[in-house]
């Protein structure tokens, strides 16, 4: 994603509130935003590791994201 978050700025007023967060997290998935230098990764073969903080009851978390690329 290229935005600050996966939901629109007015998403708190939607039904359900923050629907992207609700649907993604409800399906056991998560969204990654504001990643840099993705263009330097190969089109295929890179492995991304995302380690979010285990925040209980939250709708988001900072994450350390690493890309593993074969040399």
C-alpha cells in the first residue's frame, strides 16, 4: 500500500468502522503499509518477513519487515 493506512480517512464512520481492518484481521490476514525500496526487489524470488508487535485488542501495529533475497 502507498497510503498511511488500509482504510479511508473517514472509515471510523463506516459500517462497520474501519472495514478493511475488520475484514483483513477477521480473516487472519494483515496489510502492510508505507514500505520503502520495494522497487529494488526482484520481481520473483524475494521472501518477506513481517514481525508485528503482539498488541492485544488493537487494530494495527508497527512492524519490522525484512526482505530476503538470494545472492
